[in-house]
């Protein structure tokens, strides 16, 4: 049974920083990529950042230059360093692992990030 456990969310003032972590327990084979998504109230879930198995990264335009995704493949853990946070970054953040084999995608339970102005 694979579980993704996120941590590091919380309340921070605008301009502050948070670091999210997502650790996978259980065995996940053939990982293609790991990523972070977010969903604000009343909005769809959008991709924030993604890192592939060869460490290629991509980011949503809204977070470029402020957020950094990284991973520890030995620990099946993905991180999201968030700097210069803005109120618009307020959302539930979900980690995701893409696998090349069934079930192809795993999701964490989400962690709340709230940025006050």
C-alpha cells in the first residue's frame, strides 16, 4: 500500500517562506516524475512544479523564480521550497508521483498553505 505523506504547510505572512515535503511509503516502481499541484477554493487543481527522473524541472509561470522543486530519489521524497510567498499562493498543496506502470499516479492528502497580507 503506497501512501504519500505531505508536511510543511501552515500560515505565513506575505514575503515569507515555507518548505513542503512529501514522502512516499511503500514501494513505487518506475517513477517517471514527481510534482506539486495546488487547489484554491472554488478553483481547479493546477500544476505548480514538476521534476522528472532525470531532474528536468518545470514550473507554473506564477511561481517561477520563487519556488524550487527538488527530490531525493533514494527516499522517494519530493520537496517544494516556496519563497516570497503571496496571498495568491494560498491553497491546498498536493504532491503527485507519476509511475510508468499501473496505477500510474499517486496523490497525497494535501497540506494547507495560507499566506496572509
